[in-house]
C-alpha cells in the first residue's frame, strides 16, 4: 500500500505534458509508419519479398502494412527494371499517391537501366518520377533495402512542415515530360560497359 | 531424316527445297513461300504425318545482309511423336509477306503477331495483325531486325515522351474487339472511349 501512495505523489509532481518541435513530432510519426507501395517488376521484387518476410521483417520499421493501393501508400518502391510500356503506369501510380509521398528506386535497373541499355527500357525511373533514395545492387540484398529505408527515415526527419515546396505536386509539363529533354538524354547516356555498344548497327 | 520430307517431295516436287538434319536430330525442310499454305495443310491433315501441334513460329535474320530472312515453323505430331521444322525464306529485296497459318492452327495468332512486331513480316489473312510486345503506337520500327539500332532510333527523351503519352487504362480498340458492328450494344462509357480513340494515334501514320 505504501508503495502505491509514493507513486501517486511522484505522478502528481511531474507534468503530464512535454514540449517538442512540431516538425519532430510530425516527422517521427511519418518516418515510423511508412506504408510501402510495392512496384515489383523483376528479380529485385524477390529480394523485396524477402525483406518483408520474417527473417528481415521490415515491419520492424513501421512498414507493417503493404499498401497495394496507391491511395493508401506513402513510399513507392520500384523493385526491378521498368520497360517503356510500364512508364505511364508507374507515373499513374505515383500521381495517385497522396502527399506526403516518397520514392525508393531499388536496384541497378530501376536506378539507371542497369544492363538493359536497349530500345525497350527506361534508363532510370528518375526520368519518370522523382526519386528520394537509390539502392544500388543487382539485386540488392535485404540489408541493402533496409539501409535505404533507414536513409529515407533520416531524410524524412530532416524535413519541415513549414516548407510547402516539399509537398508540391509536380505534374508532367506541356511536353509530357518530368524533366527537360536534354536532361533526360544526359541521364540516359551509356556508361560502364554500355559504352562499348554502338548506337547504330 | 524425318520420313515426312520424302513424302513432301513426292507430293509437292519443286516447291520443297533443301532438307537437313540439325545437330539435335530434328529435320529442317525449306519450302517455297507460295506453297506454304498447301504444304502446311497437307502436313496437318495427311494420315501418317498429322502435325497437329504448331509449337512456335519465329524468324531469323542473319548478319550476312544478303541472306534472306527465314521464317521458322516448329511442328509436332502428337500422334507420330515426331518433330519437323519448316523454313520459308523471304528475300529482303521483296516485300516481306507470307500467308498466315492461323486458319490451320489457331495458336498461330499471337505467334505471328510477335514475328510481325519484331521483324515486320506481314501475314496475309491474319485476323488481327497488330503489335503484341511493343505498344501499338510504337513508331521506331522492328526491334529484332539487324538494321535496328540497339538503343532504338529516337532519342531517349523522345522515347520517354512517347511512352508517357500512352494511356495505360485504354484497354480496348475497335480492332481488338472486332466488334465494329456491335458498337451500338456496348456500354456507354466504352463507346465514348472508343470514339475518342484514346489509345492514341500511330505517329506518322497519316
């Protein structure tokens, strides 16, 4: 009985509130309940599934619920190569996601086109949608994807609710592109082993 | 050598070209393009041969620019447990046209569409000859031809622009549905979408 009385006294002396910055509170909430929208197109999606499964279990980082509807998703994870035929689809998915939203480009192909430097493949999804975190690898191991998610947490915790630019929708411009054409061409330039392929036969 | 070859020679004479046995033991026989339909029908319907299963249709273009494009038909007889490869040579200086075998094997429909999409070979009499792998408004040419640049003919920016211009929700075209006469019976929203032609126009087509 005596013990209970002492506890009551301590509770009475301490304030039942605390002070923090609004940014910290909002970002803490956002970063720790990221609902991923998996956009798995290739072998990266296998590693993505492994990341979601019991051994690696990204539910530990608040990604318990995978949102298979873009309307209820926070982070779009493009896991795998993206052919041009899917370009309007991922753009549509991205446009349907509500703010705040982020994008993780998982693997070499989603980030740069990877080994598929050919007529059918998008050379990096950043020519289609803005990307927050690139995870290299072919495919990246689950640890890699988790590291990317943690980097995204870090990025989110540095944001501020006072900057409306962060949450501004960026629709395609009059040309139907996200970036100026010169920039897309520059991003898509061959590099690495691809430079040994020639453009015209 | 597959015994069907000798039977073919006896029946069709000069229309049957050279025949050889490939390293995997399968017989390859080359036939003239005009005789294609007759030969194929004979192979399918004649007792003792009855190649009732068309496994694949594909095409080959060789690096030697003067060699013709070869169409390859992989036939199998489930009854005889025999395989036969039939080749048709299409010289490049002539139009790349050949008769469609969809009337003989309905499964040839998508196979021939793929050859059309990748090599630009036109199949006469095909019920619905459209691109199947690339999108229908793809305008850069035929990707598996040797004169097709690996990265495509347009700049990357133009490729992205054209790809993003496609409407991912436009599922149906008149050609696809083959329902021009049933147009009035369609639901209103589908009629409206078909009317708008929302699959986009094929560039440079008009």
